[in-house]
């Protein structure tokens, strides 16, 4: 999967001269946690809620005067933004974006194409993609199998699912589960699930876990 399939398009932006009180209001109104800073069509930075919290004194602090609060709110976006933020392209693999976010401890990456801001990919988008791959929102049976590392064993397993006319809703492979085995998890639908399970046992595949009554998760 690629970033373009999961990114948020039509990103709200601010310019570097806007007062941070306006930036805070925009983020609060649209319930977003970060906003790119764009000047003349060029990306120059990004502002997060944490940046604003650090820049603005608390309204609950009795030692802070109304004048101080007003002055703080007039600080421009350029003074608090993170400059030269990390970016990815729409064609960047989703796992590469996730690794960048994990490595640099970021909650989001801006998506650029031909020098233009075209989207944003957030940790929430990554999590939604993960749930989709697992088939979490669809009704079906979840089967975990331990398979040796011979590619032929994997293809033989898939042939059984084909034979019993299973619709595969999600599949994940943990290659380094052990030295001898990889762990394959499939979520499937089909009318011949009991026959499939019997066939899996008879084939010698090691069934690690089965849940034939897995319910959907509301989204």
C-alpha cells in the first residue's frame, strides 16, 4: 500500500505571518492537531498543538495578565513553526512512512508532489490502514497458522483456501516468528469454513489459533 491511498487530501494551511491565536482557533474549529505553513505556494513549516502550548501562557495561570496573553497571541506562526519538516511522496510505501514517523517520533508527515503540498498522512491514517489490512471491520473467521519457511508450503496453504472457496478479507505474515516457522494470520469468509479447518489439520499445517465467530469492530 502507498501513502496516496490513506493520506488526507485538501489540507488546511496557514501562512507564516498569521498570529498564532488564529492558528489555534483554526485547529480547534477543525479538530486537527497540526497545520502546515505555506507561503506563496511553498511549504515552509508545520505547527503542532504542542508548539502552540509552549508558545502561549496558560489562561489559568493567575500571574499571567490579559495584556501578556494578548501579546502572546499576536506572535506570528513563523516564530513557533518547525522549519523544513520531513515529507514523503504519494508513491511512498505506507510502511516506509510509518518507519519515518516512528524513527523521528512524529505524529504526521506532509505529502509533497512536484514541490506542491498535496496531503498529510497521520498516525491515525496509519492505524486505519493497519485495521483494514487485518479485516477488522468485516465479519469472518480468523485463522493463525504456523508454516515453515519453504515458499511451496505457503502456496500449498493458499490452494486449500482456494479449494474451499474462501474470500480472504485480510492476511498478515510474521516471517520471523521463529527459526522454523512463519506465522500467517488470515481473516476469511465462506460457507465451507468447517471443511476448510478439517483440511488444514489433515494437510499437516500447524494451526496456532482459530476464531470462527469473530465480530466486526464499529468504525
